[in-house]
């Protein structure tokens, strides 16, 4: 969980990218280097690396970042820095497999992962999910007490049902 002056966030991403031409080079010493570099870069940029998994031809990262950071920027930064380091540490790779091109393919997979309650998941999947009246009145009364507003009329307008959405 991250916070600043005016927001709290928990944005976690699953990012996957492949080696160019799917060359299976992420083994042995190259694998060790390819695991070490993202950890260092994430620490340097303030991202939290939760997990990293390497297959011979692709990388899986699970990390947390602030809402100011676009997932594509994170991936671009990690791919760029890791390619420079790996080509520096293993110059034969560039000569044999990747002459005239980069280490990584252009594309990426981006998946969002987050802390969502079961009820939140249901509401997200179906934004018109109806909640029974007794749950609504209790929810509205708690909100009214907390916020100092009278909002019971809003629940009555929906004829005993509330369409799940944030006010």
C-alpha cells in the first residue's frame, strides 16, 4: 500500500516480456543477471518487486508502483536497463543471437492485480448489482452519521433497492 498527501493506492502489475525471436537464452549466468537487474532497478525507482520468474525465453514480474507510473513506462525502463547490463556482461550474446537488434521483443503483457474484496469484485463485474433494502438503509444511515448528511431520501427514491455505485 502506498500513500502520499492526498491518496492511498495499491496498484500491482503482472508484466511479461519475451526475448527477441524467443531465443532461449535466460539460463545459467544470464538468468542470474536477468533476475538481479530488475530487483536493483525497482529499488532505485521506488517500485516494489514482489516476485520475478524467468523462463528460458521470457520474464514474469509482479510489482507494485505508484499511480503516477504507467505500466508501459515501468516495462520500458526495466527492459532498456536490463538489456544494456546483460549485453555488457555477456557481449557474445549480441554477436551470436542479437546482432543489429535489441535483447527484448517489442511487445509486453500487462495485467493488473489488486486487493479486491469479494463484494467489490461482484460490484465491479456487475455495476447494476442490486443490494437489498435493509443493507441499503444501514449503509446510508452509517454514511449519514459519518458525513453529517441526510441521505435516506436517496435510498427511498430507488424504491427499496440501491444500485451499487459510489456517491
